């Protein structure tokens, strides 16, 4: 006998249907860089016509997944909140495999995203996981438990060398202690590398510091992050990273 559904239970199936549509999923993934994109750009990202994208953008807006802002004749869309990024990351790691790009342009773009990208407000991809691993090696992060679970959002805590290592990377001690109302550390399981990359306030602070120092730059109209020659040099000196790990820098 089927147990009657309780009205107190959340309607998970309704939310799941939002993510289940391929066009909507591609639009949401395109917005995980944290910025705003115009409807035309999102249609291109999703590989559909402007009219088809408009219908899905309306559905996502109605569901609260994205917000829209009018600027002149154009509308710009962004994710409703950071929690949507976490959901997309979790779904991506459960996917059976990465889609195979069918053009040279798509393959080049996919390779750039795997090397390094902005994930809402922090560094992801091979660059993000390499930086996180280096922070563990340097004692800035230390395992929170004896066994690191791939699904854990808090697999590491600050280590004894955190202040020394992170100030060397451009952060201040005030930044490290200025997060009383929210956890300083969060982690995402990277869908490309299947390892954790640093997220949360500390991840955001590092991306801001690296961008300000011109160690990384964001590719135009893309989530891809480029490690500059200066960034490659400084991360090699301060964290021991090599271009073979982080990918080719932009010269």
C-alpha cells in the first residue's frame, strides 16, 4: 500500500524538473561564473534560438532560479543565489561523463574551463584544485577528519600555517577573522577533477586578491580563468605550483 504524501514534505520533484531540461541546465551552468549575462549570450551558451531561450529564461525566473535586471533595451540575468551553484556542482559530479565537444571551438572552450574557471565567486578547475592541494601541503589547510569524503562540504579546516601562507598570497589577518556569521571555509567537489576546490568566503577572498594582483584574468564573455605569466611565477614561488599542474599560462 502506497503511503500518502505528507503536505509537510518539500516537493523535490518540482525542483528537479527545473534542472532536468537540457536548455535550462545549460543556461544555469553558463551563469555559475557569478556574473550577469544578456539573453542573447545565454541563448548562444545553450545552443538554442533567442525565442527558445526566452521561454526557458521566463520559466527559470518564475521558479526563482535566476533574477533579471533591465538595462536600457537589454535584460541581464544572474543566478538567484549561491546554493544553486552547489546543486549544479553536485549534479555534475553524478553525471555519467563529460559531454564531448563536437567542434574545435567548443573543444577549446571546454579545455579552458577545465584548466581554470570562476565558480560563482571562487576558483575552480585544475587551477582551483591545485591551489587547494598546495594549501594542504603548506599546512594552511588540514584534514578535518581521518577520511576525506568526496561529498563533504567541510573536509578541511584552517591549519597552523594558515595566517603565514594566506597573507603571503595577499590576504590580511583581518580578512581571515572577519567572518563570524558564516563559515570561512567551504569546498566544492570539482566536476572536472573529481577533487575538492576551495569555496566559501576564503575562496572568494583569494579570487579577489589574485585578480587584483593580475595573477589571473577572466576570459572575455566566459567563465574561464587565465593564469598570467606573473601569476604562474608567483604561485610557483609562494605555493610551489608548476604550469604542468595548473595548465598553460597566458603570455
